C-alpha cells in the first residue's frame, strides 16, 4: 500500500511504506541500543523492492568492523607460534583483502555522504552509529601493522619511513578522535546506564592501539626513531587501558542491575576482551623492540632487561582480565546461540577482532615463557578464529541477500 502524497516528501519517500512501532512486534535488533524505542522501522517484509541506490546509502561506520576482523586475521596468521609452508602467503592474501575492503567501504561511505550531505554530521552525532566511528581509525591501525610485518621485508627502505610518518599522523588523529568524541557523548548524548554496552569503549580504542601499532613498526626503525615511538606507545596504551578500566565498572554495574544484553547484541560483549589482549601484545612487543644502546637505555644498561621482565609479568596479569571477560561473554553467547536466537548484525565481528588481540597475547606469553602448552593453545585459538571469520563473513553475505542489513531501518543509522 502506497503512502499518501505529500508535498514535503520526496518521490522515493512517498513510495516507501512504513510500519509503525505500534503495528509491529518490537524488533530484537534495537534492544541493547540507545534511543531506538521511539523510532519508526521500515519493515523488510513490507518492502518488496528497494533501489540499489537506497541500499548503498545505508553503509555505516560499523561496516569497518569487517576490515578490522579481516586485518586481524592477517596479523594472527603472522603471529601464530606453529607455522607451515604457505601460511605467510595466506596471511598476505588476508592483508590484501583488508586493503580492498577498506577502499571499498571508503568509497561506499563517500557515496553515502555525497548523496546526502547532512548524513555525515548525523552519523557522528547518532548515539548508536557514532560509537562505531572509531572503527574506521582501527581499520587504519590494522593496515599499518600489517604493512610493517608483511610489507617491510618485501619493500625498499622507503616503507619504514612512510610507516613512521603514518604512525605519527595516526597518533594525532586518534588523540583528536578520543577527545572530541567523548566530548560529544558527554555534551549531548545523555546515554542511560541501562543501555550501556562494551561499545562505549570504542572511542578510546584507536588511541589505545597506538601502542600495538608502535610495537609492530618499531623493529623496522632506527634507534633514534624507536625511542620516541616507544614513549608514545606506552603513553597511549596506558591512556587506553586506564579509560577502559574507568568504563568497565559502568558495564559491570549495568550487567548486575539489568542483566545480560538482548540476544542479538551479545556478541558485542567480546569487545571487553580487546583492551586486555591488545595491551598485553603492545607491552611485550614494545619491550622486545627497545633500542638497548641508545639514549636512555645507553645510560641505564639494565633498563631494557628490567622493562622486558616487567612487561612479561604485567602482560600475564592483564591477560587474565581478558580471560575473565572472555569466559562470561562466551557463556552469554552460548546461552542464546543454542536456541538460535542470534540474529546477525555488524556487531558479530566482535567474535573476531577483540579475540585476535587475546590470541596474540596468548602467543606472546607462550613465546616469552617458552611454554609449548601455551603456544599450542594459541595455535588452537588461531584455527578457531579463522573458522569464525568465515562463519561471520558468510552470515554477513547471507544477511545482505536476505535484506537483514544494508536495508532501510535495519542498520545502525536506523533510517
């Protein structure tokens, strides 16, 4: 049934049928999100046809979680302890796929904002979609890290210089993003605690991953460049970990008071695993790349060894925090997964990217303590995560085909 004609509506809007909340059963997707209860949903069942043009306008910042997950697998395949011939080739394929997906999403987001200029501001101010803006910066972080481990051995001396420049640009961008986005949230979002999810940690994630990127790039840099990158990495990793520790009490309080999130949102609980995993990876990685005979470390010869010992044992301590979050997040997902109540959304990529950091941390601890048992555990986790990547990627393609996402009213923008 067509909407009645209206002079203030576009031709497309007049054509689109709308299903109001009072005539539809509440959609599970919106549970666990903020400020969605009073919004209207466009029913996928009621819309037999939507132009490709309109579907492309529903790319959101959350789509960059696909890039993060793919780039994370490339990092994981390089860092897994037990290797076989051809593993690096597979890792490079995932890295190249990461770049292709990133460029494709940048093109899609550019099309969205050009076709509807107000959508840019709206996406950044939206209390749900805006939280996923940092995923675009996190995608850049994964590309920089993969470029260091896969690109430097195969390229000339220009790449380490380019990576160094990109590192400082990324550091500045992540700083601005963290400050501005939290200001916007504090100033206008007024998010209720009962709607709190681990996605509230995302605005600080790009700054926190400065340490992880530093750990990946430092080995390719000369000593006089390693030291400032080390200082920046430790500084921002400490910032990210501290802010995460300030936000986690709100998350745990929400769980105590209101219970577990709605079933479709429970995969997002794995986001809480990320800070511990990537902090451990960053601390151990940066300690390994300390310039032992330069500057501060030339004046204090024992400092490099002491800091590496501290990084190892602090990493074990922090890793266990991630294990705890991983444990109850896994139980929460299994409790609804066995009942087939997990409907796909982009938050499913939290199955992959945060757990990549946790797995890399496990591998780093195993290597530092020369524990074959921990290394085999890390290898087993790697296999599971690669399988999970294919599961989530397949589920995403299926959701697009079945009009569950990239569809009016079915994405994070709720339009």
